[in-house]
């Protein structure tokens, strides 16, 4: 069955890999599954046809036969469960990899998204200057903890897994802020993720959409 995902017709980041469809593209590239992309405008995301798949009017979505999914965590988890390459065979290692998917989305990403919101939406608020350092401190605390856990390992728990895919994707959102540069262990970790051929193909495919250049993926 053909896999179809949705992506922005024009991504707010200009195709630099921060939109969440990149995570799904990356997962599908890692497991070697071909997929099609249906591009949607901001207006189309709020129309009934799209809302029937994603009730909150966002991207990405995932369709395969009569299965329709939304939320990147659920989609990447489904891909990892269905196809070999993103979860270990050992049951305990598999459970730990799944734990890291949730840790990336539930523990590390929220303060990062707070920073994005503050810088884009709240910059003109009178309390912005006081709030911003508090948000950044919460991010640094999480990054300190993650650095201690990672130490000098290449990946979070043995071989590369869906947990690493999600964590690298989350940390990439920090690049415009410069905060990640202060954590060399994590900056190197993210660079290893970006160096993976599957990530490069996913990135190139999304960038091609936003620059109107043919993809080499």
C-alpha cells in the first residue's frame, strides 16, 4: 500500500528541516519505505478534508490504506514498529528506545517550543525581557541533564534508534537560538544525526519543495 504524508506547501522555516514532516520523512528514509507527499496550504489545513485526518488542522498526517494517523510521535512510532531499522530486536532495548521518543517530545521539546513562541509571538510584550531568561534557563537545565546521560556515546542507548531520530529532531529547533552551541556534546550528537544518509535525503526532499528545485532524494 502506498504511504502518503502531508507537508506544508510552503514551510514557515523555508525548508530548513524544522517542520515536523521532516521527522516522518527521515523515519521513512531510515526504514527504506517509499512515500508520496501531499502538499497543503495553511488554508487547506483548516478545511474539512484535512480536519477529518488531523482534527487540530496541522501537519504532518500519515495515510496507508485505510489507516490515517496524525502527531509525529505516533507516526514515527508506527513506522518503527512496522518496519525494521528504528527499534532494536531485544525487548528491553526496544522499550528503552521507545522511552526516548517520549522523553524527546514530553520532556525536552516543551521548553524549546516555549522559546520559539516567546521569540516569535511575545517579543512585543512588556514582560518579554523578564520571561526570556527563565525559558532559556529551563532549556539549559534539560540540556545539562541530557549531556550527562549521553556522555561520550554516539547515541542514547547503543545503536541509533527512533529515540535518537526524535531527540535530534527536537534539538535542531534550538539551532537558530545559538543555545545548542554551548553544549558541544549535544551539538556533536545532532551533527551525527544530520550526517546520516537518510536524514540528508529527508532534508533535501523538504528543501526542494520550498526552493522549487528538483530533489536528488
